[in-house]
C-alpha cells in the first residue's frame, strides 16, 4: 500500500480496452492515478504487487469473472483490506447481494454516458478513498484490531519485545502461542465474508476469555492470533491452548450451525537452560510448531522449543 500522503492509486480490472480509456479520461481531473488490467488474473497480480488504494472491478469477464476475483482478493492477506467497488452493467439485486456478501465496498452501474453517471462514479470513488485513507490513518496510530477488539500486530510487536526483554533480564518463564483457524478460506468461500467476520469476532472473544489479566492476546493478521503468556511454562500453556481449542470446537455459529470451526495451535516455551535465542527466533519456533499442527491433521496443539531442540511434539488433538 502506498504511503498515506501519496496520490491514491485506483486499479481498474476490466476486459474492455474502451472502458480503460473512458474511465481514465473521465477521472483525469481527479486526484487519483488509474492503473488498468485486462483480466482477472492480471488484476490479482497487480493488486498484490502495487497494493492500490481501491479497486474498480467488472463482473462480466471471460475466464476469471469478477466474483472469482473478489473472492481471491478477500482471501489474500495482502489485498483483503483494499476496498473493491463493483463496476457492472448488470445491476440485478442478486448480483449486488452476492458482491456485498463477498466483501465489496460499493456497487456502481457501468454507464458513463451522462454527466450525472460520471458525477456519481466520482463521488462514490471519493467516498471509498476517503474512508480507506481514514482507516489507514487510524491503523497507523492505534494498536487495536478493529474487527475483534484485540491488540493488533503493532501492539503484539511492542508487547512481545517488552516481555522478551523481561525474560532475558530476570529469567522468568515465558510462552508464546500462535493460533490459526482451520480451513478459514472455506468459510468465506461457502458462507460469505460476513460469516467469516463473525467467526473471527467470536474467536477473538474466546481467546480473550481464556486469557488471564497478565496475558496479552492479539490478532496477528488474517485468521492468525497470538497469545503471550508471561510467567507460564509450556505445560501450563498447553492447558490454556486446549481451553481455547475445545471452546471454539463447541461453539455454534448462526450463519452455519451445521459447520463447526476448529483451530490449530503452535506453542514455543522458554528455551533450554544455557540457550540464547532472539525474539524473532522464538516467534519462528512457535510458527514451526503451528506448521506441524496443521500438517499433523489440524485441530491440535503442538509444542515447540525456542532454540535447538527436538522436533515439535503434538500435545493434544
């Protein structure tokens, strides 16, 4: 994503070159740089590499249509927060409902023949770009994840540095958990992004409810969460991790009561005596344990060890 003060970049994904020329011409006096793409696959690649401020997306394209592009954008951590405005000649109610369920920010009729049509497109794009800039400003200045209410990645980085320093100075036990929702993409694809958001919010509440006052719970990014457990050894941390895992497994979600949700947990406890590891290596150890949990069948806790140690060991499943 470009810096806050940079000229916003608009990515237009449409298979018709005349639409590229028309939109670029109509927006030439707007404070926006227009980048064009002629296919869904190309648009996805540009979205990941250029991180535009907003995307104007056609629905009716050969090969990968707009709905498939929208699903892919919202499933990819690098692009999930980029607002997408659907730009379609088809304004059927079913298309609008599906687009909004998949995470679209707005829906604009593809017609630039009249001055009122052009004015509406400009106004809607300005509104989306203003909101996107405001959200980025708030995210840069805040340490709270807007969806779950937990700490965000910024808070995790700060608090982990503090707790790691305390551990190094005083030798107190310290354990790090990385928790990841299993098959989360399938929830978004099958039931829509509102259902996915509901799962993330409930998972955040469960993580928070299983935390002590001294614990630090954050959303690491996407469907990954972290818990910092000061003064806690690996054995006690497994109890906490299992409490989260089992509580989530029993939770019913109104949008899909027939579909249970599970999570996998990677855990890295205090390094072996005489072993010195960096804060980054500690996180890597927890991440490797999570990887082992995922590839071991999911819905389980795997214990790793920061620094040289035996392979991760599954503790619960």
